[in-house]
C-alpha cells in the first residue's frame, strides 16, 4: 500500500498568536497541482523563494491543534523548523518515504532511521 501521509515532530515548534506551542503534524505527498498552481501566485512571481512557503502550506495537513495551515503559519515557523519541513518534503516526494540514511560518526556503521510511524499507526 502506498504511504501518502507522514507524521513529523518539529525540532522547535510553531508558537501561535496565543503563545501555544504546536510541534506534531502530518505532511502528505505533493500532487502535480501542488507544484504547478503556486507558480501563478503573485507572491511567487515577485520572489521565487516564496514557492517553498506556499508548497508547505498546501501539503502540511495538520500542525498541533491548528484548524488551518496557511502561508502565514509557515512564515511564522522558526528557521530550523522551516528547513526541517523542506527536507522532509524533498525526502517524501523524491524517495517516497521519510527514511534518513545515516552513518555513525564513531564506528561508521551505516543504517536507516525512519522519521516516524505511518499516520494511524504507532
């Protein structure tokens, strides 16, 4: 079965306007529309770097108890969390999973680390 959603935990967390911290979320695989439609957005036309903001706002389907993930929410992320989500997006959509291939710096043993259980599993 194709896994289309991945749970994640932000390294720092998003702090909303009321001071609540949101760290756990879900990201879904991107569709062609997710990558094409933002190209028409005037914010992307003015600044190509804004494409990442809109893409993440489209594919992050849950973040803590927030009812909606908007570009303003993504803009409000700490830089470490924004970079984490960009990396997760690339891993999910290029490789189709959230697995990291890592090597121990001490013994040089190579192994894989999953980013989290599939949505709905523990």
